C-alpha cells in the first residue's frame, strides 16, 4: 500500500483543538510561564490526539534567548567525545537546552565550515575540542556574540571558556612514570599528529622529558588516519620489526595501546617483562584486559558537565583545570 504523507500539524491547530491561544500552547510545551493544570491537560491531550511534534529549532530562532548548544567535535570513533557529550547533555537537558553536534574528522577546514553552519542557527554556545582553530573559525566565533567553550585542552589561549587539562603535562607525566620504572629504550606508536594537535602536544612533551633524562626516544611509528585498535596492532608490529630491543612503547591513546597489547598476546611477547605498554585516556575496556592497561585517565564526562554548567549559568570567561589521573595498571 502506498504511503501518503500527511500535512504537518501546526501550533494553531493544537490551540484550536485545546480551546486556548497559541501562546498558551507554547508556554505548556516549553513548561515555562503560567498556566493551570487543567489547561495543561487539555493541551497535552490535543498534542497526543493530533500527533503534533514541536519545532524546537523554529522556537529557538523566534525567541530572544537561544536554547541551542552546538558541539563541533573531531570524532565519534571511540568513547572519548561521546563521554563528553553524555556529561554535557545531562546538564543541558536539565536546564531545557538542546544539544546539536557535528563531526570534523580532525579536519580544521571542515571544522570551520561546520562552525559556520552551526552559528547560522544563532546558538547560545558553541563547544569545540582543543585550542587550535583556523583563522576563519576564530574570527567567526569572536564575532558571533555567543559563548565559546574549548574542551579537553588548556595548552593555549582560550577564546572564552576552556575546560579540561594540560596535554603537555600528561605527556610529561607519562614519560616520568616510565623512566621511574627503569625503562630506557622507549618507542612510540601514534596516529596523525598534525591533525590531532592534542596528541601532538603529548608526544612533544613526552619526547622532551625523555631527552632531559638522557633517554631520548629510540623509534616511532606514525600511522595515517584515525586512531584504532587495528592501527595500534599494525603500528607496534612495524615498530618492533625495525627496532627489536625496545623495553617500552608509549601509544597516542588507549585504542592504539590495546591494539599493541593484542599484538603482544598473539606473538607471545610477555608484558611487561619483555615489553611495557602505556596508553592515554583511561577507557573502561583498558581495565577489563587480563592485565589492566597502564595509562592516563582523563575526566571526559566531568569536562562535559562543567562546560555545560558554565554555559547555562552564563559564567565569566575562565579556564577550568580538571587535571587527570595516572593509572599504574599492570602493563608497565
């Protein structure tokens, strides 16, 4: 049977069916302003009967105070940014804000285009990852009049609000931990450091710390594309094929480190006595491996929660350092 598209039910039709004015229907649906319990019951009964779906976007544009918060994030391929969104969404929903998001794939040009598209909706705030953006993105954000929140990085000058931690400090502490454990022949496996600037900062400070202790990085394997378990396994395989005497490997994140862990299991490389593995992010799956992953745990959910709270309270410009936690684990 052919599907026939039904005309969209309008706010005016709901108001007529409920016997109230359109402004009353709007107040009931937004749960804001004065109306009686009986009026609410009539309106909601009409909404259900007619199958009305409120146009939240149109309502936002028509109002003087936007309730949209736009997220422009690099990736959804691992749990990092979904964790941030989960933390932020809970706070935003509680305060009757709506979150919308787009994904840049770590492409600065794409971030600029998506930021422009999001700003066209006149959001209350735009949240982005990191401190590095194109000149065009920065100009648009500064001219937008909305709040700007930069997430998961404090190693730079914030445009407005920044919430996260120092990636350079995370790199330093990772190197210091491995050096303290006696490792001196250390290698690195990572993904595209030019696009993922936060990973680049960690790697840079990691190498600086090793060099300062007369144990410079021995070898590296940088794979094109996004981080993944598969790339971590391939990266370690290639690294060890070239450099057989490493005693520890630092990975750009836990996805990559887990790939390295699986490579060691497959090849009979005993962890950590033959090779130590250290990651970054503190993903839950890293605690579930036979040997819990040695890593840095980042406050991703808390970053989203606090960023959203600062937006809904219209807090002044500031940088909030949430720090991070070094997890000793059992792979180093």
